[in-house]
């Protein structure tokens, strides 16, 4: 390891508001809203407030898959939450998600509106609500939930760990990049070995565990998030690429990836979604 300036942690940490890095203007060590802001509300029971990051894409893909299966109750309104501008700290959004992270879902079909936050929880909630994309048999359900929660526990090392220090930190530091690169490659190998023997993560059937993992690891191997494909040698994980490529061919996945997407070519953006007509 190369020499670097050592850091001695203070006895009590204090917040340095301008700490550098891409997200320094929105990161803070306290919770709660910073301003009053009313959220828009559409005509459908399901109201989604999100952004087309991997965590947001999980939910829009799920909703589009449910609609493709014929579940008309899964019609939804999707509104953009611009995290770069701090929309996630608005009072109404914090009322749905006290953690101030996207995505956040409000289901108005229940006697009292039901709030659901955390992308994995939203996937399970929708799967149970519509009895779809989550196996009913006990061992198959356990396998599905195991891979779902594997993603929830693993992806922070990919995004907040590797992605931050490799792409967003104000300076390149060998130790954290080396540490998180090792972990991300281990994760890719976990997926690759499993998918060497299975079409999907749990076997022959596509379910919410594939949706959740595709949103992160599919983006990594197919779309070079963090501009690190060569650095990570993602081409060596051939089974992950095969699996992600097959999922990406699904029409519902193509639609879901476009929702709440304010960047990229104009024809790939559906900044707000209120009906299928928004894709045409």
C-alpha cells in the first residue's frame, strides 16, 4: 500500500458541512425535514415518489411487471424526487419515508393510506398485495427472500462503498478502493456461481429477487455504472451478464427503467408516469 497522510479520529466527531465529494450538499448527520413541501397526488391508488437510481428502478420494474401480468390495480402515478436538489427532505416526503431516501410508496386503497419505504419492503408489499412474483411454497419463498435480502445487505458495499470511493470521493484513496473492490468482486462471484446452474437466481422462475438484484448488478455489468467495468473486469462474470441481458429484454423492464429518469436521451425519459400512454 502506498504511503498516505494518516488520520487520527477526534475524541468526538463533529460535522464538517463542506466535506467534499459529489453529494456533500445533501449529506447530513441528522434526520427529519428541512422544508415544507406538499407532494403531488395523481388519480391512482398507488402513488410512487422516486428517481431512476437502482433502488428506484426496482419498484417501477415491479409495477410494470404486475401490469403486464394483468393486475390493473397496480396502475400508479410516479413523481420525480430530485435528490440532488434535496426533494427527499421535504415535509410530505419525510412523512412517507422518515429515512429520506427514495423510493417511497403510498397505497391509498387501504382504509388508512399505507406508507411503504425501503425498496425491498416495497417489492414484498406489492408481491403479497397482488399475489405475484413471490413463490408461495415455503422453501421456494425462503430462497427468493434470501436472495432479496442478500441484495439489500450487499449493494451498500457496491454503491456507498465502491461507487463512492472509486467515483465520487474528492480524492482517490487506495485502502477503501482496494477494500470495496475486493468485496464487489466477491459479490459478483457469488452471483456468477449461482447463475452458472440456474436461469434465474432461484431457478427457472423470475421473481422479485431477480428484479432487485438486476437493478444493481445488471446496471454494473451492462451499463458500467461508476465507469468501472474494465477496472472490475466485469466481462469475466459471464453468467451474470447472460442473466442480466435476458432480464433486460423484458418489455416491463424496459419501461420500468425509463420511469422517473430525468437524464439520458429524450426518448428514454419518462420523468413522470401516470398511464401506459406516457411511454409512447
